[in-house]
C-alpha cells in the first residue's frame, strides 16, 4: 500500500462544523434582548424593592396627602380661632368708642369751664376797670374781638423737606425753606408796631405774655404746636395796617424771606375778621391806672405787643 503525504497547515484555524449556521448561533448567544438585559442588571444592582416609577408615584401621592392634611388642619384652626379674633376685635372697637365718648365729654367740660372763667374775668374787669374795662379786656385778650383788619398767610417754601434744620443765623445749618419761630416773632411784632389792636395765629390769640418758640420743626405759640400755613389775623384799619406793615422793617424782612428763601406769603385787607379770646390768662402784676392813661390807638397796643416774642 502506498502512503499519502501529510496535509500541510495554511496558518488559519480550522472551520467550525456549524459555521454555516451563523444566524442560529447569534439567536442562541443573544437569546435576551440588550435592553432587557440592562434592565435586569439595573434591578439586580438596586436590590429588592419597588420599581423606581412606582416609588415616584407613591412619593407624589404622599406629598399630596401631607398637603391635604396641612390645609385641613389650618382650616380647622381658622374656624376655631375666628370667633376669638372677632371677639377681640369687637372688644377693641368698644374700648375705642368708650374712650372717644369720654374724650368728647371732657372736651365739653373744658369748654364749659373755659366759658365760666371768661365770664368771671369779664365781670372782674368790669368791677375793677371802670370805664376802661373794654379796653383792658381788649389788650389782655380776655374777650373775643371782631372788626376790620388784615389777613397775612405765611407758608414754607414749595417742596420743603420736613427734616431738621436750625435757625437761619446759626452756622453749620443749611436753610431748608421752612418758616422759623424767629420769623413769626418778627411778623407778629411788625403787625403790633404797625397799629394792630389784636393778633392771632391759626386761631391762637396772642397777648402781651404770649411766647413764640420752636420745638424741633414745630412752632409753638403758648406751648401749643402750630402747623403751616400760618394764618395771621390782625384787627385794625385794614388798608392802613397792611401798608404800614409792608413798609416796616419786619415787613421788609418777610419780603427778603420770600425773595431769597422761597417762603410763600400773601397779605390782604379784610372788611371783617374775628379773633377768639385767649384760652387762658395769667395775671402776674396789676396796678390801677388813672383815666386817660391808655388809649385804644394802634400805638398803645403796639407797646403791649412788644412783649410777644
């Protein structure tokens, strides 16, 4: 028998017997879809428990339930506290109304007592003033007066800051365009010197003992605060009094305030003005005077007015 020569290797691996069945092999090797495999691996990594979508839905449901509980509890508390709040509100309203009635009664008492004091003052003036009782009452501000006169309105400059400031003459303060107590002092004294027989500021009657002072930004007349605009009424010959005041040094001072600081001012002669009596009078000293010692002229009242500052 003759021998056949051995088969030589070509360098490539021998072919598999099932090489012609590649599609079947692929189906066998990848029996589970890649997406399912990834999901299976993710669940295995997360461990046992509920799926994530289900947990998310349960979390939302729990949040909604908690919110509903909070709203329900709040509504219940509101219903419980509503009667209490309503009662406290009504109690406060009742207190305010009661205090208001008490204040109104006290105000009426003050008016009544003030009228009694005024009547007794008038009676005393008649007893001790003799034929000059009316003049004494006029000069002391004990009785209301009316007649011709002037109306002078003085107001702060437009857009004036309500903040602080100081006297115009003081160093270290900038002018704020506000009317100062010193300004009103000069205005009032100027009216007295021009022949005014009686003067009031914002309904506050001035006497020989009146004081015009400042407390912060407020102007006080006999310790009563006034607010701008300041309406000054003066009894006297209206046209003559207006002209005399504007020509006086104090009238020129007011004109300078208007021109240089923006202070607003207007003056007019009036056929009829009415001034109230002074709210309270304090007699410090009194001496009897002979007949004819005082006359109801402007000069006499101007001297009395010199004490107003």
